[in-house]
């Protein structure tokens, strides 16, 4: 885990969002959300698969270490997946003394990742409770965070899901502007639930 790189990536997201979220054409939310979204199956390196809306395209500009990066700047919708080996994560937490023996490995991973977000410079406006779930047989947690992002001068909504695989931990991050939250939530739900380790 590269804490500094992760924090810089959050800052970079702010710069990208500044340009992507500047939409002066007066488009309404109704115009930007299709009532019938089609999804494509995407497989990454034989490691996992998930469904991605067909209006999103692949990119390499969102998060340096992410194995999956898709976006649609016009609709202001973004998603990444970060996969990290269990061995690397456990070594990191052990080396930095941040592993809490009273919690599961996945809970420790979630705590570590959320601490990075808290150090990114964004101010949390509201967040849901961490929700435990099972996604295609894998233990997972999800949380939704509304935050003020100084780099773009606006507020954004982040949908995070953390999954424990056989030998990897996965962090799925999807985000959009706060006022686009309702128009992205259902699509994010489909993507998150479709995640499957191969």
C-alpha cells in the first residue's frame, strides 16, 4: 500500500473532476441519465469480472494503481477497482502497527482505506453506516460518503465497496457530483453486485 501515492491520487482526482465537472451547457439531470442502461461484462487480467455501463469508456487517468478505470466525463460518472494482494496488505498493516486484532482482516483493510480518504483533504458532509454484505460468495462492506472537495470547489458523492477475495482485497470506488448522486446510485449498485472474482 502506498499511502502517499493514494493521497496524491485523491488530489489528482480533484484536478480531473475540476475539468470534468465544468458543464456550462445547462444539461438537466434528466438529460444525462438514461432510463435503460445497458451493461457490458468486463474481465480484468483473469482476476475478476464486473458489469460496466456501455456509456462508460476505459481510461488510465483516474487512479495510478487501479486495474480497472472507466468514466464518462460528460455524464460525470467514474469508477475504479484497486486490487491488492492479501500478503502485501497484511505486511503493510503489521509494519505500520495499524492492525486491530479485535477486527477481521477485511475490517482492518476498510479502516486503512477510509483513513486515507479522511487524509485526502476532503471534508465529509455525510456518510452511511458501513454495511456488511456478501457479493457473489465474498465478504464485503460498502459505504457512501458525501464530501466537499476543495480541489473542485464542489461536493461529490463516493460509493465505496471493499471485498475480500481468495488472495486479494478489492476496493471499488465510484463517484460523481453530489447533485448527480440519485442518477448514479442504481448503476453503481448493479456494478458492485456484479463483481465476481474468477
